[in-house]
C-alpha cells in the first residue's frame, strides 16, 4: 500500500475529529449551564411551565377543549326511595296479608329496614327448627316424653321416614303406661317448630280438654313425642286403637311466622292410612287462628268425626 496515501487519509480523519470535538464540548457546556439554572430557580421554571400550559389551553379552539361535566338529560327525574301513594289494590293486599307487599326499594335493592326484618325472620325460623321444647312446659302439661328412631336434629331433617316410627323403648312405654281404646288420643310433638309448641300448646291443649269434657268425649293418656312426623299417628293408632287421634305439632316455619302450629285429626289411623283420610287445622298462632279458639273448635271437629265415623274426604262426603 502507498504509505503517502495512508498518511494523507489519517491526517484528514484527525482533522475531521478535531473539528467535531469543539461543538460537542460547547453543547455539553450549554446543557450543564441550563441544568444549573433550573436547580437554582425551580419555582420560576415550574411557574413559567404552568402558565405556558394555561395559555396553550386558553388559546385552543373551543371545539378542542375537553369538558368533563356530564350532559344534563332533558327528561331526568328526581330519585325517590318509594312511591308516595300506593295503589288501592296494594293497600288492600297489605291489610289482608302479613306478606311483604309494597315495602319500597332503595334503587334496585330492598330498604335497610326491610332487609334487616327479613334477616330477623329467617333467624327466627332457623331457631324454631333447631330449638327444643322446655322441660318446664312439659311438666306443666303433665305429659311424658317418648322418642322416635331419629338420633339428632340433622337426621330428623334429612330422614323423615325415621321420624314416622317410634323407638322400641317408646313402644314398650306407651303400651305399659297409656290407656288403650280411648275415644280420643291426643299427642304433642315439636315437629319442625319447637317455638310453635312453646307459644301455643298451653292454650290449645287446655281449651281442647275443656271442649271434650263438655261434649262428654273420653280422652286417653296424652304424651309428648320428640322429633315426630305427622304419619307417626298411624303407628300410635295401631298400638292404642283409639277412635280418633288428634296430633298437635309444630309447622314448618316461614318468613312471616315461626310459631305456627297445626292439629291433624284422623278416624282410626292405622299403618297404610292415606293422606286423604286426615284432616288438618293449621295456622294456629296469635297472628292466625287464636289458640283458645282453635282448641274449642277442635272439640267440635272430633264430635263430627265420631258421629259420622269418618275423617278427611270421607267426612266431607257424608256431611254434604
């Protein structure tokens, strides 16, 4: 290679590099000076920048300025929690039922008072199912207690068939201690609501006793069944052979009342009795059929059953 040519090229490159070094140094110096000025007077720079942004926004065309306010609707209505005036049909329904009708809303949800009352009623229903009848009440009624084949409350709920049969010990107790072949056999059970028995049984039972006594109808030996089902009256009919069984039992609680009791009646119930042969007086509680009136009325129903020797659908056919 030509050494003279190489030297010439090297010289040109060095001159070129020396020519760019000076402007670069000048730029770095200017950047350093600018940084020093910003650090020394930060307030002034920020203020200038803010003013600049305001000026830019103010000078922009109206079509480019952004508004965050929601447009007002021409047909917008004032929000109300519930209607001021309920219709006549709703008012009439509220007078004739304890159901939750016309209770109002808060937007799309129930009002706080309504929701809390719902939760309270639900808790009362749960307590009624899992509760127990007190020993003090059973002592006042002077009744003995027998059991079914159910071992606990969970089994009672999931195995209705076990609640329809007496335990072996209970069968022996009933045969040894209860009167056989009475005209009327009264039995009591907590069923699905111990609260119903606690609240109503005293008035219903005493009123029923008085009613049967006034009608000269013989009563058997009353006893209490823990965790019994309605169809258990069939097995008791087999054991004691009464003409009529009156079964006072706690109803399945609802969200209106957890203290409702029912009275099932049947003429000569036996294993295999169908539901059409039973009768029921339900909704016995302070908000439904008053307990005292229910007891007195049950006495007259027993009298009709004995007179016609039938119950359920057969009784209706004979009386019609």
